[in-house]
């Protein structure tokens, strides 16, 4: 008789494992899927921000080049007034 009771107990554990394992695997799969989707959305957002930042940097570089050209042209046109020392000499 004890062997019969032990086999029923083992069958019960096997049955519990049979329905518990797929449920746990499904829950784990859903959690992993949600994490992957969240990471994908975060990466998309970061790519958008990086793109916007790169555009701003490009525009600022163009502005700096324009300002440098204007300063160079402006400086080449400027004639410095003679100093007082030159007039006194």
C-alpha cells in the first residue's frame, strides 16, 4: 500500500508540474516581451533625440562658419586709427 500512495503523490506532483510550467513560462514570456517593447520604444526615442541634436549641431556649425566669415571680412575692411604716439613722433 505505501507504494500505491507514493505513486499517487508523484502523479499529483507531475500533474501540477504539467499545468504550472506552461503558465509560468507564459507569464515569463509576457514579461520579457513587455521589457523588449519598452526598450525598443526607448531606443526609438533616443534616436529621435540624437537626430534632433545632430541637426542643431549642424545648424550651429553653419552659424559659426558664417560669423567667422563675417568677422574675417569685417576685420579686413577695418583700418585702425593712428595712435597718438605716431602723431607725436
